[in-house]
C-alpha cells in the first residue's frame, strides 16, 4: 500500500505577533522542531490508531475535505502543543502536503500556506498567515515588511487584510526558547486582544506601536545589528504585556534571561507557552530559565519548510 511521509517545522516569532492579525508587519523563523505525518489509503479515516471524530480532531475535520479518500494518519511531534511554537501550523502544512501527494496533485507553497491558513482560521477563529507561511516556506518570513525585507513569495488576503509574505535573510544568531509548561490556546488570546482593541483607542495605539517596532526590527535584522534587534524584542515584550497577553511565568523567564541576552520576549500567542532570548551566552540563559522553572532549549533557526521525507 502506498504510504507518504511529510514533515513541517515549528516556528518562533521574533517580532509582531498579535498586531499581524490586523495587517501589521511581523517576522517568524522556522525552527529545528518538526511535526511528521505518515499517511496511507484506508477504508475509513483513522488518526493515531483512533477512529476519526470531528469533535476530537477539529483540524482534521477541516483538512479531510482536501482528501479524495479516507486515510490512515500517524503523527509524530517534537513541538509541544500550546507552546506558542506553531504546532498547529506545522500539523496543517505537513498534513496538507501529504494529502496533495496522495491525491496525485502538485501543490505550490502559496496554495499550501493558504490552505493551512484557512484551516487555522476555521478552527481557531481570527488569525494571520504568519505561522503557516513560516512552516510552509521554512527559513524565515516577514509579513507586510518593506520591499528591502526580502524577496517576495506570495500574498494572502482574508476579509479586509492582505499580507505580503517575503523570504527573510537571517544573520547568524543564537536563540534560546524557554517553555513555561503552560498550555495556552491561541484563539481566546487573539479574541482578548480584539475586544481590548475594539473598546479602547489606547490598545489600538499599542498595536500600531508593535507594528512600528517590528519595522525597526526588520531594519536591524537586515543590517545584522543584533544588539538593536534584542532591544526591540524586549520593547515588543513590554508592548505585548500591556495588551494583556503575557503572564507571571513568561515575565519571570524573560526577566531571568535578560541578564545574559541582547533581548527577550514572549513568542506566539502568550498567556503561557514560550519565550525566546537572543543571546551569545546560551548556556547561561538555559540555566537562568531552568532555575525559574522553565524548560530551556537552544534552537537552530532557518530550517527547511514543509517537505516529503
Ligand atoms: C500565534 O502564533 C501568532 C498570533 O499573532 C496569531 C496569528 O498571527 O494568527 C498571536
């Protein structure tokens, strides 16, 4: 029986999460943590040994509409779910790539990123195509950055927003991730920011300031100015905290890392999940994160996107 194996990477967001949902710029890098899907034809759809259940498998409920037949699906992940590291985007990109191979249809990265984004949008509610573009393309992507931020890849439009996706050149730098161990669902956090922003001009101004900070960060990335980039990441963390998406555990890990870092911030939706630190002293940052109860790991960035294994 024909079997297809695909994988796609998780991501970390250097700058711009939440504000990107409203069309502001953002930058994300693919990391060396992946989700792998092994898919074969079957008389009924079975996921990791269990019969498909739309309530238990909302992502597959949306994605199976792309498949021409029922499938036996096995997933393996080294990205904790709800960790802010793009596990749902990696699952969507990897699985939809496998489906296209099973259907015998070539899928280009624009369509794969768009279909994976539609999956996130349907399951989680309001979203941007940042995570799914990073997972599909790999390396690093900017959304709505200036022309100089990198080669144009594709545009994705949803309702009133269009996001222009570019490949970003990444200078040599070391990132440490600190996982709080707290699972945080993205949808409710995105909704919390929307309510705050709709109610209050101050929150809208903070979203604008995140956008401005991200543009300055894209400039720093292009110049390879790591110290400047770190300062902007720390500033972004403060702005995200004002929007109400940080938490004590994240703040503890960010503050502990700052002594040995150019900058640190929450990454992804917040509310738990993970933080990142940009540093020349990864071992010291790892120790500081462990001492405050987090799980640290040094990540490689700029990893390849969705692919057939
Ligand atoms: C989540 O990884 C990033 C958010 O900006 C949501 C999104 O862009 O879809 C919080």
